[in-house]
C-alpha cells in the first residue's frame, strides 16, 4: 500500500479527528519500504479509538498502536515479547526497530554465519 491508499482505508473507520490527524502524521514519517508491504487487513481500528498497524513475518510481529495521546509498539519474536515501548511521538528508535524487524531474516542469517 502507499500513503494515500492507507489514509483512504483508515478514513472509513470513523476515528476521532485527533487520532486521524496523528495517524496521518505517523504514516507520513514511515518510508515507502515500511508501507509497501502492508495490506488492508494489517491496518485496523480498535474499539477504544486507536489504530493498529501490524507487520508480520511468519509468527513474528511488530505491532504499532496510534492513539490521540501516544504511540506504542511491541515486537514479538517466536511468541516472546522482546520489546514494548510507549512514547509521545514517532522517533528514530521506533523507525530503527521497525527496520531491524523487517530485516530480521537477513540479520539472523548474518548472525548464523558469524557463529
């Protein structure tokens, strides 16, 4: 998906203006590489007026939650939570963690070669 198709998809969820504007701001800071692998079912609203974006790789997941007050994310690898973060706005740590997650297979292969 691209930024425009994601915004159009999310607009139909009837979010509060604050959450929708914050969601657009967050999506605007994600790269085309982050967004292009998403499908509609990876982006959904919760009953408590938040948006979730899930990047899945097999059983592994990077889940980003966007509300009107914060961003939170967790990373789960092989069924184990390896990181949970809540922050006021999107930052480099989140983007770096997402990049690492999306390149997890490559990193794992490199680690295996070095061991």
